[in-house]
C-alpha cells in the first residue's frame, strides 16, 4: 500500500475511509465484516482502505491512533471525519449519511480543482446534473449576485434551516434585497451602482459612511447588506480587516 497515492491523492476524487486495525484487536474483527460490506454496497460513494497499525506504526503515530478500531474519512487530502470503536451497522450507516460529501459537492470540487476560473455556463451545467446540490447553488448564487440578484435569490430557495449553507444563504438574500430595492435614494443608487460592477473597494466605505450618518438607512436594508458582504467575504479578506470595526462603530455606537 502506498498511503500517499491510495489515500491522500485518491481522496481528491472520492472519499477514502481508512480503518486502522490490528490482528490482536477483538473489536476490529467485529467491525471488519460490517465496514467491508458497507464499502461494497456503497462503492460508488467511497472506498475503503485498511491499515494494520502493527505493520504501519509510522502512520499510527502520524494520525494519533491511540485506540483501535479507529476509522477516519479522508477527503481532499485531509481527515474529514472519524469515529472510534466497533459501531453497529446502523450507526455506521447514519455516520456515512451525515458526513459523506454529496455527489454534487464532489463534482463541484473536481470542477474547481481542474479550473481556476469556472464560467457561469460550467456551473449551470453542473447544477442541471445535480439539481439538489446546495453547494453548487450557493457558489453559483455568489457569482450571479451582483448583476442578477433576483436569479441569485432563486438559486437559494432549496437551502433550508439545517443546511451548512443556511446562514451564508441568508446573507446573500440580504445583499440581494438591497440591490433589488424599489426607488432607491441617491446614496443607495451610488452604492448599488458600485455593487453591480463588483466594485466592493468603493462600495464598502461608502456604505459605512452612509450608515454612520443613519444606521437605519433604507429601512435597515443597507446595514444588513454590508453585514452580509463581510460574512460572505470572510474575516481574513482585506476589506473585512480594514472596515469591520468601523462598521461595528457605525451600527452600535
């Protein structure tokens, strides 16, 4: 077995479930037929690799295997989820149901891996193939948001509470609601023009300037929109680092 090739590299194409075991381990012998059967039943979703910790002590140390059986799912080159002990089949099936990346997510990751700058048509074709994929819908909505906010909102209609994308989807809806305002005032028109051109560098400071004068501008839609922008960009984005504290001062002082 070549761990780098059989687990790490392969996990960029399909999830790899690794069963760390040893011949002397009773619970391992209980788990083996169960997880092997599941691997056969779900061969199109994931693959199983078994690692004898007696023969691969280096891997056991590398992945902090303190107790066996220890089952780790690798995806995109990293440990994605894991469980300990000889769980019954029903519990392992539930674990797989909850943690396995969806086919749509795997297809999206593959597209992004092979293409640094995917086109809208590529994502739309992928969504047509995987219409239930929240991951594809969310990524496409982010791209379409600025020029086509109504369409971006439609794409998020299937993302419900409980989805890991629910909060970010709501932030996109807040941005779209501001972009779609009827009869915007002069300040809002200026900001909307910046946003429609994806010019966040000018839009964000202008939004904060307006909010500093009136935190409830546009019936609160402006404040929700800029909060949404920061949450979509993430805390490490340069605009977030430069302006997030100024936004807090504008909204809460």
